C-alpha cells in the first residue's frame, strides 16, 4: 500500500494514524509529549535522510500543532501532523 492510498482512504488513514500514535505515545498517557515528539521526528528525519530537528525545532512544531495549548499533542492534533508528514513523504517518492 502506498502513502498516496493511505492519504486517499480516510478509514485507512485513521487506523494507521491511531497505530502510529499508540506507538509514539510510549508512556500510554493518551498524549504525545515534547520528548516523545522529539524522538519520533528524529527517527523520521533519519529514515528519510533529512537533517535531524533540534529541540528548538521540536518546540516550534509542538506550538504549531498543539492547537488547544495543552503542552502535548492529543490524537486529533497528531492526525494533522501525521497527514503533513505523509504528504511530505508522498511528494518525495
């Protein structure tokens, strides 16, 4: 299955986003913390051959994605980030 197929199929997207969210939420809190976000962004950057984000980059991404200003990313916010990441991957494949 391609990234393009995932982006086109909302049920598939939601399922994969939930699985990814659960894997990223290592403490099981139901939220992705700044530390968890930093780890996953570094992993994605490494896998794609991009420069790894700094802690400051991570803080800026968190500020942008964290619409409710809770200091962490809930699942609905994560889905927006996940969609952006998949779109970047889709553009470069």
